């Protein structure tokens, strides 16, 4: 009895700890959250669908396949979609850490379409969410996009150009690739006070850049002070060869450049059953002279040639030894390379002052006043979920771990199971194909003396699936390897014979009229 009470007390204490940890995590997460949309409830009373007639796509509040979790679903293919959520108050991006995060899932994988979010800056007076469209100005655009050769995670900053007051889109120069599968993925962009940006996919950092770096964004926000003088050209006497042939080197006296690369294999033996008196090709016995063939107009008709079936497994014609690599071959002699004493380095044009350079003053990323999804996609089945704006990385990581990770682990396990099942079915198909081939090989004439043994091995493999791979490999080694050796040895000789036959035919045809096939004369 006393032991039972102790167990109950321990269990209660453990539960209190779990509840406390959960409450602390929830409090910590909510403390850093500036905006969060889980789509657990229907979106109609919080999000506004654009009334622009260009956007005919229908948004659905839909459960993510395989989960008790809802999201915002693109329901139709080949449509434009637009939906927006105004924030209670704009989120300031400058001089603080801001984290943008959301999940997407492509039920049909992504072939041509976007799944990015637009973080809108404050709009002009009189603008309403129902007017949201592609012209609604944004501060940041972030998320996956793919069509044709384009496959990337967009990160675009839309800022006011200091010199003329116009807004310019600055694109991430080398954006990361997107995962191309049907699982849920979470995209995170972390903006730091020093304008450093980290892009994460599934919590793993894929890119770290700085908005003010000329190398990281195009066109650059901060122009370089100097630029190459493109009017300058490399001098004709500029030596940029790092190495040169050694002028003092000499070809060795015993270096013979005329030694051939290949020589006949003197150990080769003509295969048993080689048919020297059989031609490589014969007239097609099934060919029939066309009814409209005119001997006077078209010439004497001759049946087309086909490969001689008697030559298929052994070979025909004059046998010649196969060629092998010559161990004495040296090739053309070349002087070894040495460091160039006159090497001047890689030439570059000189740097000159950039006439367009200006000192950046009071730069700022525009505040975020609304979140919009404005896309055109050729596929349905794109799900958005757990859209977050936070002011610290821990909040984003906590929400990732509690919302995205459990779903991803389930989907990953399901995908692995499907791949394993597909692999088993594929293996069965491969095994069937292998057996078909082995039965045909067992019927070959040159294996007649071993046919019974081969058939026993094949039948044993069919009865014992657990041993099938080993038996198949044994059969492949015993039967297929010698066959391949014969075929490879004869192939070279067939080529030699054909080349000799073609030369003789060509010489004969030079002195006679061209040989005609079953085609009509042009004209």
C-alpha cells in the first residue's frame, strides 16, 4: 500500500514537471511571437481573399493529409491566387532581430508554381485588403518557387533607392535550392540588426548573407566604391602562363614514338565453332520485291541484307586475333612542365572610382504591415501552415519543433516505407526478368552439356526466395561470364572482318555500278 502511494506521488510530480515545462515553453514562445497563424480554425474571418477578378483560385481550409492539423490549401491548378492578412500594427524590421517562418507542403511535388509569402509594407491611404494583387508593394518576399530551370528559395528586399526615391527589388544572388518531394517543409529567414540574413530549411541553415553586401544581392543596395576599368585591355606581352615546357629537356634516345598503342593478343585462341566460311550478312529471306519496282527504271532489285543468324553466338568470317594494350607504348614525347620564371600572374583591369557610388544614409528595411500570398501555379495541392513573425530565434525553433517536426517525422517514415515497398516490387520484377534470361541461356546449344545442372540451379532459386540472390549471382558467374568473354572476344574480330570486307566491297564498287537496295531511284 505504501509503495503504491509512493508511485502515485512520483507520477503526480512527473506530471507537474511536464505541465510546467510545457507552460514555460508556451509562455516563452508567446513572449517572442509578433504574429502567428496556425489555421486551426477557418480562415475566413481573419484573412481576406482578393476581389480582383484576375484571381480565380479557391482557397480551402483543409486538413493536412495524414495529420490532425489544418492549413490553407491551394485547391485548383492553373489558377492565380491572392489572400492577405493585415497585422494589428506594423512590425518594425530595423535595429532588431526579426524571424519570418512558415510551412509548405506540395501534395503533387512542385513542377511550376510559387509558394512564397509577400510581407507587405504599409499601403497607400484608401487601400483595402480586398484590393490586394501583384501591384501591392511589399517589403520582403520569401519562399520557394519553381518552374522550368528556376528552382530556388526567393529572398527579395524591396527598398527605396536613395538617389531618386524609387523602390527597387534586390534579389538574393545565389538562393538555396528547394526540397522537391511531397513532405511538409518549414522555411525560416532570420534578419539581424546588422542586416545579416540567415535562411533555414527544416531548421538547417542553407544560406547566410548580408543585405548590404554588394556580392550577396542584385542589384546591390550599396554600390562598390571602385569598379574595374573595362576600357583597359591586357598588354600583348603579359605572360600569364603559370608553367611552361622545360626548354632544356630532351627526348630520351630510347623513346620510340612509332611503337603502336595496341598489338595483337598472341595468347588469344579462335573460339570453338567459329564459322570461317559463313558471311556476316545474308539476303533477307522474308524480303519481297515491291510490286511497283521497275527493273528498267530502278535497276535490278536485290533483297536487303540482314545479320547472319548463324554468327550470333560465335562468329563468322576470317578470324583475327583481338588487340590488347601494348606494354611498350610510349606515345608522343613532350617536355615536362616547369614553373614559368616570367609568370606575371592573372591579369585584371585596374580599379577606378565608381561614378555611381554614393554614401548610404539612413537605410531601412520597410516595416511589415500585412502578410500576403499572391501566386500563380499550374498545380493544386499546395498547403500553407504555421505562419510566424517573431522577434527571437528561440521562439521560431520552439514552434518548429512542436508543429513541423512531428509531421515531418511521420511523413518521412511513410515515405521510407513506400520506397521500401516499391523496392521489393521492383526486385520481384528484376528477378522475373533474370529468370527469363537464364532459361533462355540454358537452351543455348553450346551449353547443352551443362543444361541439366543449370536447370536444377534455376529451379532451386525459384523454390527458395531467401537464397535467390546468391543463386542468381552464381548462375551469372558460371553461365553469363563465359558467354560475355566469347562475345567480347569475337566482337573485335567481327569488326576487323567487317572493316576488311567493306574495304574490298568499296574497291569492287569503284569499278562497277553502285549496288541497289529496295528503294526507287530519286526523280
